[in-house]
């Protein structure tokens, strides 16, 4: 059986490889946003396509996009953490009530 500390370090190394591996393997390549890829694909396949809606926030640059993405990730992480904590607390309370 592997010691707990060794397992934790293997997880850290695995996360680093998954995070930085593609950047090292694909050096010098351009990483485009998927929205831009979809728009160009739709325009190529259907040149007469008209969008149904206009964006609420016009493209203000990469800083605004990064902020919105980070805010979305933060809200999602907060909601996920709250729900996990809620269920963990309920589970512990149920175990405590059953024991005594």
C-alpha cells in the first residue's frame, strides 16, 4: 500500500502535467476561443445567417473576458462548495443522531 503523502504528491504531479503538458507540447500555436471558431464555422456553412440577438457587452478586450470567466468560475465554485458542505453537514448530523 502506498503511503498517503506519496499519493498526494502523485496527484500534484499529475495535475501539473495535465495543466502544463499541452502548453509545452503545443508551443508556438495559437489558442483561439471556441466562440470565435463557432462563429467562423457558421459563417462558412451558412453565409446568409443572421444572429437572433446582439451581445449585451461588446468585446471590450481580453481583460474583461478574463474577469467575466473568473467571476463565473468563482460563482460556480462557491455554489458547488456550499452544496457539498450542506450535504456533508447533513450526513454528519444524521450519523450523530443515529449514534446517540
